[in-house]
C-alpha cells in the first residue's frame, strides 16, 4: 500500500512555471508507475502525464506536451511534474496516482489503472 501527498500548487500568472511534487510513503515506491491527473471545476478528470516505475518511459497528454515534464526520484519516493508556460486553461486540482499495472503507454492514461490517489493540489493560472 502507498500513501501519496502532493505539494507545490499555487497561483501563478500565465506564462509562469510551477513544480508539483508527490511524496509517497512505503518502501515499494519503485514498483509503481506514477501518473498525474487534473480536474477543473465542472469538468471530467483528465490525464496529464505518467512515468514508468524505473523512470525510463514517460507519456503525456497533448495539452502538456512540450510544456510539462514528469520525473521521479525513487531514492526520495517522490514524483514531480514541472509545468512551464502555464495557461489559464491549466487551472485545476492536480492529483498524483500510483499504479501496479504493467506499464503500457495507453493503459496508464486511464484513471482506472491507478489504485492509489493523493488528495490533490490546486493550481490556478491567472491571465
């Protein structure tokens, strides 16, 4: 079992940057694929990015390609989401999630693949 706690959200102007962190408890963090999802008010939760357990493979939603970078430090039990050139439409609650599913670049874009979720951190981008 793993517990996830996100941090790093906040208010930023359009064009700015934020780095989200997701700290995981437990000694088996390196076994989990990790993902970031977001949900804006009145909208469905959507996939943002995912990374394999080793960090060797990543996948991004089109909305974040070229602007967002997911990474992980298994020694620190932490996954990161670096977000650059933020836009008002990036405003949402961002949540990290952990999956023991065999890593597949299609499967990890789906919320049902993840068994553990954090509480989320608010990101607000002003225009």
